[in-house]
C-alpha cells in the first residue's frame, strides 16, 4: 500500500530550492504534453503554469506517493483539451456571425471584416446582465444549458431564450462598433 502524506498546501512545505527542483522536474514534460495538443507554444506554456499552480495551491488532501506525475499530466491534458474546445467554440461563433451577416437585409449588413476576439469580448461586456452572463457561460466557459441551469437555478428554456436574445444584441453591438 502506498504511503500517504498529508499537506495543507504543497507550496507551504517546500523550500525555494525544492520548488525550483519541482518546477524543473515537471515543467518540461507538462509543456510538451500541452504543446502536442494545442500546437501553440504560448498557450502550452500557460497551460503548464496553470497545471503547476493548481497542484501547488490545492487545499488539504492526501496524495499517494508516485501519483503526483500522473495527477499533473492528467490535469495538464484536461486543461489543453479545454483550451481546444474554447478555440473551437470561438471559431464556430465567428462562423455563425458570418452566416447571419449573409442572411441579413443589405441595409443591415455587418462590415466585411469580421471582428476579432477582443472586440467580441468588449461587446459581450457591454451586454445587460442576464444576456452577458449566459453568453459568457456558454461561449467562454463552455458550459451547456443544463450545467448553467444547475448553477443559476434558471430553466433551460429561459437560458436558450436569453442566449438567442443576447446573441442578437451582441451582433447589433458589434455592428455599431465596427461601423
């Protein structure tokens, strides 16, 4: 049976040298694992750092010796996959935006250049509260309506309606900002 060690936060019990050794030991493999999935060095480095921070700042828990590497790798892979899903959602949103532009009357066309992510986020922040919250939870956090319903206590049908209205308000806000 593996030995268990009890810690309040891993980082509280490490000296600076131990923390440096921990970083050197795990940062390379975590970075490579993330890079293979996201294929972007900046994102891979961010995922690697997020993984290490999650491990080092976890509250009281017991860890079977030898399981640290497995926990880190699993967490890193999950974060990388989440990042890919987020990218996919953002690109699908832009494609939906382009399709809606094509379906609009010529008088209400969006500009030819699609807005970038920063413009979309800025426009999302300007949305009224229920719409902005639902749009953020769906597009940025990647939650489905059932999860949002559990978190907020709002019916799924209401959330779908808020999302559809929020999307129209977002397109209108982007149209104003782009012109």
